[in-house]
């Protein structure tokens, strides 16, 4: 599949067949408390229930399963803040491919430990994700590894689109889907699946205002770089990427920016109201739903909980913000 090929609904259905033997379907649960708070019918899509604690496994398994023999022999390399790296490491372990993951030096220790347990070769470089990504690309060119971009991969996007496919099958009357955006694969996959099935379904992206390259790129129609200062490493990107942005420009309905403290508040809210533990990126869509609740009133809303790999210090900070806001 060419790198800039835009995946279709057919590709999403094919991805589901590919990943079904390895990954379970995740639940979509109605939340009475969040529904009362938002004055809407709110359902949480619990991708933190996946074995790696994050949605990224969908794309990783779909891509690695379809590597050709030469790519498998050479092995793969990718850059990640954690969840994408876990997905590639896990899929490579399943299919007998050597995985190399380039991470920023301050990567989430829980995710680092998981990748080590999955027998990936870890390479630490730079303080931020984009530094690690640039080093990763250089190593791929120098050594001949199969470079896996974290977002500009049609098979990743098609794999992640299975998340939305499950939402629509479990809730055919869904009207709005909110999902977090970092590199953009989650929201791009949601757009491909939702608009392919029913163009009336609205897809809303949510990003941290402390790392808003994706928003600025969508708004301007061209790839933009922006300062990255968010604590939520799963959406901590300083630039946008061509393939997801091409899909968003065509299909995305709306974009919401939330502050890091609004994300922390959403982490606390999910614990108290929905008995759900989410990492920062995993709670971003909930923060977005709170921010745009007036537009959601009386609608059937699916909110993606993309991951639950939160560290204890991050959790402590979130609880403090939530308790302070609650008085």
C-alpha cells in the first residue's frame, strides 16, 4: 500500500479481519453520570481495555501483519512517546520481527517498561518526540530498517479505524464521535470509518492547547509546527503529518482545544463519574466534550478513551486539579 494512499472503509473492514485473531473487541459503555452532566446520551469507548492499555495496538498489528518478507528480514524502526511503540513492539513479537523503538529521554516509564518486556530494542534520543523522530528517520536511512511513521501509514490509520467501526455497530444511532488528536491517526481513522458508513455522523478532534500543531495545520490547510509543552505524551507532537491532515481537511467536522488542566480535570472526572482510569491523552476527548457540551445537548455521543497508561505522579497531579476545581 503506497505511503500516501488514503485508506477507505473497505480497508478498515479488511483491517478488522487482520487484527481479530490478536485483539479483542472493546466495550462501549453508557455513562449515566456523564450523560446527566452533559445533558446528552454519552457512551465511552474503552480502548484502554486493550491488552497494551491503548488503542494504538489496532494499527500496529494491522501494519506488521502485512510486512513483506524483505521488510521482516530487515526489521522495523519507529519513534514513539510510548503507546505507538508498544503497539509495534507487541505486533513484532507476535510475528517474529525485530523492533527498534526510538523514544525521547523522558518517556513514560510505564510504557518504557512495557516495551522492554515485549523484547523491543529501545533507543533514547532527545528531549521531545520530534527530536526522537528525526533521529529515527536517520537511522532507518543509514541501516536500511523498515521505517514506520507514527501517522503517515495507511495501514495504521485503517487499523485504528476499527475502533469507530465497533462504535457504530454497537451504537448505530451515534451522532457525534469525539477522539483525541496528536499525530492524527485516531481521528483520521474515525473520519474514514464514520463518513464511509454515514456522512451525517460528526467527528470532532480534541487536542491540547499546549501542543496544537494539528489544529493549526487543519485550520490553515498546510502543515504547521507549533511549540509542544503538554504533559499528555500521547498527544505531544510539535508538528502535523500529511496523510492524517489530508483526511481531516476532507472529513473532520470540528476541532476543540483544551488546556492541560482541563485534561487533568477530565482524568479525575472519569475516575469519579465513570470508574475509568485514563492517561492524559485518553481523557482529552472527555475534556473536549465538557468544553463543547452546549453543542452536544440531547445527542447520542461517543467519547473515545484512547489509553490508560498513566503514571502515579501524573495521576496525583490530576486528582489535585480535580479536587481543587470541585472545591
